[in-house]
């Protein structure tokens, strides 16, 4: 995965409306009208959000007759998670070291 692809994925995820659309699509495919229901924005605005998500590879769009539905594509989320997991290990180790340090301070304070 290139950094540019990762940047595109994170840029798409940066918007709360797009994250809400992805959460809805995790429940199943949906049309633009169905995706627009909970938002107070126009259908063209929803369509622009869908284009960003599609460009990032987070959704696919298909057409059946006059209906155009969107589907979640989770692989890019896995790629982003794998990148973040490297840093999770760093933070877990940092918190473990902090925990050891705090216990040492507490035990020194408890000594008469």
C-alpha cells in the first residue's frame, strides 16, 4: 500500500458524514436516498461524499435499472488499521512503562 493510498483513505474517513455513511453501509447495501435520510444535506452533497468514499476504495457503486446502490468495501479499512496497529504497540508499551513507574513511585511513598 502506498502512502498516497493511505492518505486518501484517511482523508475520506476524516469527515463525520462519510463515517456515518460507512457505518450505515456496514448494515447492508443502500441507495443514495436511503443514505441521505438521516442527514439534513442535499442529495448532490451525499453523492459527492459517495464519490470520495468510492475514490478511496471504501465503497463500490452499482446500478440496477434506475436504482444505484452502494456497498461497503472493508479492505481499505483493514489496510488503515494495519498501519495504525504498529503505533498501538508503541502506546501499549509506553503505558506499561508508565504503569511500572507509577507503581514504583507509590511504593516509595508508602515506605516509612
